[in-house]
């Protein structure tokens, strides 16, 4: 059973008789959101979709956390005067430009565009509104009155020793507007006394103001490990997964669960732990600028393909993505294999069924997708680099039948993204330039390579049909017929003569895409 359906069935069994579910996730808008955060969106969004398929009422809430303090400077804002806002709630910081009403909305808009493009339309509440409307008031009071008990949970669960005066509540300073630098000193049931400390954190400088204020209705914020279970309760969350780091032993999920059990006596949502999304072996980090943003990667892939990337891999497995490697061509191949099994009407084994289900869930709408010819992405990458080739003609040869309008739409879509990949990320092995004249490197061919070129020219000149598979067979027959020939020697000879490289695409198909006279002439020229 595909992982989405397995988890969905487990949820339904866990909550027997329940028909309404609230699925929640969130992202702190501290800068441009990286592609790793899309994994949480897809996992939660696709579980909500699967629950609806089974007749359940499933709300998907994705909170934009705009109330955390700014604790890191986005690279694009360095030396642009934003240092003075460090420590302030994100929603209280001006937008980098006039397109948004504040800092958080500026970065949230870009991420929301990606969320919507890949077919998800969750409710998007803001953390600031949860605080300002009083939704978090009960938990603010709990944090102030049960701070010693919460401090003890930290110690038992994670070994973290908090100072005796520690509080999980941080007031927004009335003078400088910072929340990261304040320290609560006492609470009389209505107001707190606090101080804004100059050196409490490394990333913000407090103004040393001391004051007294009500901590309710948006005047304060909870620290993350207390805020998380507070939001589970405030939003009546049924299901909320989280990344591997939060689920480590003694981590934030363990602390949140213990707070629910011992302090608030509230429900702990069904957890779906998921692994990291890595680019080039590195975990995503918004503050450090590691990896690529959600917008950057979304621009490189069709929306269905980005969904497929996230859906095809079980949550407990790392997603390795390297746009500068072979990830994108392989992703298209995996998608096309899944599509084949989706449209196949015969009996499927478990793996084939899982592939088919992954393809089905990667669609943007519930409408049944229409079958069309799916040309290999890597072959299109080659074709569009050879001026003498017409992409429609070459794909029609691959298909073996006339192209339909849907086929042409698919070709246009894939060509668009093939060009993007070539412009931005494609490694050298995928970059080709057909040599219109014999390259200088051909002078370095040895006698054995020249002999192979001569034999291949004779065979291809006599070929009655200019077909990729037949040409591929001709090459292999020559290799097998002479023990002095090695596949490496022969294929490198072809690539040197036509591409001025020692590597290239599948040789038979590549040669069949060129005019017969041109190919035979080049081989004879050697």
C-alpha cells in the first residue's frame, strides 16, 4: 500500500468514529523559504486530500509564523539597514519593498505562490493574529504560572537547565519593540514586570528599558517549545507532522508532548515525522542561505513534477536533490515510468501500483489525466541544442505515430523546462554542440578508432532504414566482431567526431537524429 494511504488508514483507525480532522503545519517567515519546507506542505496537504477521498472532513491549516523575532539576516538584505530590526517580531518589520505590508508578508507571498502552484490551497492564518485576538492568552497565562513545572520538563526530557527566573513568555518591549531581548521578572496575575536586556542574545541588542505590561492580546510571545503545543490546542489540531530534528529524542516534540500530558492535559496530534530534504548533501537553512529556495526550484520544474518529487518518497526517507547533477532528468524518467503504470490497465504488482498512485496524487486536479506521449527529458535536452533538428519531427520518430495536440503541449512544456535547466544547472555532460566540421580533436584518434569509423561508415551507408535501434545494433555488431574493439573506444570515437567530447547521448538514437549523408560523410572523412 502506498505510504499516503497507509498513513491515512492508520489515522482513521486511531480516531475511530471521527469524521472531522484538522491538519496543520507552519513556517516562520524569516527570509526566502527554502525548498525543504515544501515537503511539509505536500505531506500535510496530500494526507488531507486522501482523507477527503475517504469521505472525511479535513481542514488543512498552514500557519505563517510572523510573530517570531528576526534572529538572522537574509543575505539579500545585508548592508541595507535592516540590522536595527533584529529582535523585533517579523510582522513589525517593514517590507524590503512596497509589494507587501511587512517583512513577513513579503517573504510569505513568494512561498504562498509556490504552495498554490503545486495545487494546495490551505487556510493561511498568521501567528500575530492568534496572539492579538487572544487565542493564545490561556497559554500565556499557563506559561507564566507554570513556568517552574515547564522548566522541570525541559530538564527531564532534554537535560536543558533553565535559570530559576526563566519564563517561556517573552514580552514585546514597549520602548524598542523587540521581543528576543526581554526577560520576564514577575507576574501578578494581570501584568508582568520585565526588562529589555542589552546582551541576552547574540543576534539582537536590547535597550535596557524596564517596564510593566499586560502580557495578553499580542503583547508577548511564547518560546517555541511551549508555543508548539499551545498551537496544537488553540487550533484543535488532529494531525501535525514535523521534521527529523524536531522528533529527535529529547527534542521539541518530546517536550511538547510532555507539556500536553502534564501541564495542559490536552491532546497530542497524530505525528508524521519526516526526513530532511537535502541539496548537495546539505540540510536546508533559511537563515544561512544553504540550498535553493522554494521559488527557485519551482521555477525549474512543472508543478506536477515538484509534487511528484515530494510524494514519491516515503516521509521517513531523505530526499536527495541536486539540480546541478542528474536529479532532474531522472525525476522526469521516474515520473514517466509512474505514468505508464497509471495508464496501464492490466494487473499490477505492489511496486507498479505504488508508482501509479504516486502519479495520480501528483496531479493538480481531481480530473483524470489524459494520456499523451512523454518524450524523455534528456533526449529533449539534446535535441534543442542541435539547430538542424526539429523537436516535433524527432519526437514523432520516437513515438512512431503522428503527434496529437496533447503530445505537442507536452513537448512544449518539457522544452520550456529543458531550456531552463540548461540555462541554470545542467552539468557539462548534458551540454552539446554539434560539430559542423571535423573537430581538431579527431586528429588524435588512433588507427583502431579510424578503422572503427571506416567500418561503421560502410554499415550505415548500406542501411536501408535510418532507425535509432538499428543503428545502435550496427554499432554493437561491429564491437562484437572485433576483439580489439572495446565499447568505450568505439563510442568515444563517435562522440569525438560529432560532439568534440568523449561522452554523449545514446549513440544509435543520436546518429539517427542526424541526416544520413552527414553522418556517413563525417565517418568517411576520418
